[in-house]
C-alpha cells in the first residue's frame, strides 16, 4: 500500500479527492490531510508518505516551499491546481503528473497508474525542471494598459492596491501602473511570487516589509503603511515569519 498524504487548502476538494480515491482500484492508503505548508511539513516528516497529492497554492505558501523543506524525504508527487494559466506551462515542461480542479476520476486513475510506474529518481528530476520553469514563468507580470503592455519585474513590485474595480501597481522605482481589473485576478500569480494579501484591498511583496506593528499595520521600506485586517492577521504573521526563517 502507498501511504498517501492530501495537501490541499480547500476542505471540499480534499473530501472530493478522498471520495474518488475510495472508488478507484489502487493501493492508496490515505494517512492524513493538510491545508498549509507548515502542517504538511510536520505530517510528512512524522508519517513518511510514499505519495503526496500536492496543491500548488496553499494558505501559507506554495508547493515548492513544501518541497524545499522536505527534500530529504522520499515520496512521489501528483500536483493539483486550479490555475491553468500559471501552472500548466511549468507542469508540462517537467512532464509531471497533475490534476486540474475539479478532479475527474478518469484523470485520477491515469495519474495514479503513471506515478506508480515512475522511478522516484526520475520524478525528482522532473520536479526540478518544473521548479525552474515555474520560477521563469512567474518572474514577470504583464499588465494590459490603455495603449500598451507593461512588463513588471515582480521582484521590484512593492505592493498592489485595489479600488472600485481598478488595481494600482507600485514599483520600487517610484512608478505606478493602473489597470481596470480587480486584485483578485492577479492574486494567484502574486501569491506564488512571495506576495501576501493582508487586506481585501492590498497585496504586499514580503521582501519590502520593514516592520509590522502588532496593532495591525505593515510598514514598508519606503514608508508606506498598509493595514492588516483582523481576520487575516494570523495568516499574515505566519507568512512573515516563514520568510524570515528562509
């Protein structure tokens, strides 16, 4: 039996996947479920799974954060993603097995069959290719402005602010770009590029944070102050401490 861990931040996706795994003919034994990088690292180290269904985007980081912290362990991976635009290019380049949400039972059966036959060393090579492609794919953000396309280096983007259907992008060189799209449309890619969403109206690049007042205010290195909503404080602090430890 393959000891299997489900790492997915949405409970209904985990439940659906668990139900499908009970329907397919396989030697999978689910030993645990996690919704964050932090919890998944703890469980993986304790339980030593043979296979992990791994969501790309988690509550406190992404799949590659988890893989970096568990690279000493030996397990196979089937990625799960809802973000076709940002995930599929990298996953296809690496030729790794992946499932799109909502998970289809036939796709699940195919992925299980492939991963069961694949040597562990070969899959690790594939995942390294995915990581490299992923870093290249998510290093830039292309904004469609009124009369041009603006390319932004995400490492130089300090924060984004959303207001009434528009999103403003503030760069470290002082430039500001405004697009007529909501912040939600950029959240997936920005989260994967080390941004956090401490408030409904803001996403912040963790590298530009100078300090955080426990009263609920972020101070950026340029002096800008950004509020942290009460319901997002715990998640934000977790993301901040995680970056500090890396």
